[in-house]
C-alpha cells in the first residue's frame, strides 16, 4: 500500500497521498519492530533476565513512536511548504481512488489486529491496531480531500497533508508516553487501590501496609505487605499468602504476587 501510494502521489502530484504513503511506510517499519519485540518478549527467563524479556515488547512500542515522530515531522514541514507555494494544481483523481481502496484494506487489517491484540492481551498489538484504524480514516479523508480539491480548491490537498501529519504526531506522542510510563515502572494507581481492597476482603488480613505493582509487557507483578494477628502460626500465614496470590490472579489476572506477612499492632494486648 505504501509503495502504491508513493508512486501514484508522485504521478498525480498529491501532497496528501504522499503524506499518507509515508505514513504507511513508517507503519511497515514499525510493524517489523513490533514483531521483533514480540519475539524477544517471549524468550524464557535467564540468569541476566530473571523476570523474563517481556519489556522488549514495550521497547518496540517506543521505537515505533520514534519512527512515527521523525517521519511525520518531515511530512508536516513538506506540507506547510507546499501550502505556501504560489502555484498549486489539483492532483489527478486516480490519487483519490487509491485513497479509497487503501481505506478499505486498512480497515480490514485493523479488525484483524484488534482481534489478535484482545486474544493475546498485547499492548504492542493494541497500539498497532489503533494506528491502523486511524490510518484507515486518514486514507478515507485523504481521498475526500483529493476529490474536493478538483473543484477549484487545490489548496485542500496541502491542508489534508498537514492535518494527517498533526494527527499522527499526536498518536506517536501518546504511544511514547505510554511506553515511557511502563519502562519507568509506572503503574495505574486505581488498580493498586482495587488490589488493596480485594486483599482486605480476607477477614484475617487486618491491614495492607504497602502494595506495589509493575508490568512486563502483558505480565503483572505485585508486591504486598499484609498485617495479621501476631499469634497466627507460620503454617496459617503461608496459607493466607497463597489465598492472596490466588485472589489477585483470579480477579485481576496478576501473574505473580509476592506477599510478606507482618504482625499487626491493632490487637496487641
């Protein structure tokens, strides 16, 4: 699709279709990066990576955002320059038909990627599917703009190229922020509150001293300190930690929970 758009854009003189074609070019490169990231993420733990290689998927998403940012900035600058060109001509209508054809194909790819992302709970594939959905809408909008530019509105082709670049820049920044948040061990505070409230549903858990979470790709790790009756036996404490682990796994899909038990001072005599 990228090759077709760039060739037709060169022939038809459409800045909007060129922007769309470069957009698909970066998507192709980004998809390869995501594929490599997914492959690396599923390698088993080793001595240097006791938690596994799950963050490789997040690194791939960040690489994706860098590629998107670099190319979209170039397209944005080019679109602005073309807009201020004194003499503008309307692009050939074949560019519009290519845009419509691309929109249909990309919508099919989006539905397929969305299904895969949901099945495998992959944030990288989710990001790719979201990008593909936007690409489909952009291709459709590009086609409409090209058709409209042939009705004494040649400037509309340049405006659409600028508009496409701004939308993709926004998406790239969002992907970068999400990847950076995960790589820096950021974790959703609302999820931690839910984990804590769930632990307190066990009547023998008197307090939750602290709770921390981190993600490795699609895998969630939790560390929690609970306080219990000081007279509780070691055996019962162990059974309680297993209850906490099973509860978080069943309710929230937590892959691994490390539970530390401490005596509570609430019932000291």
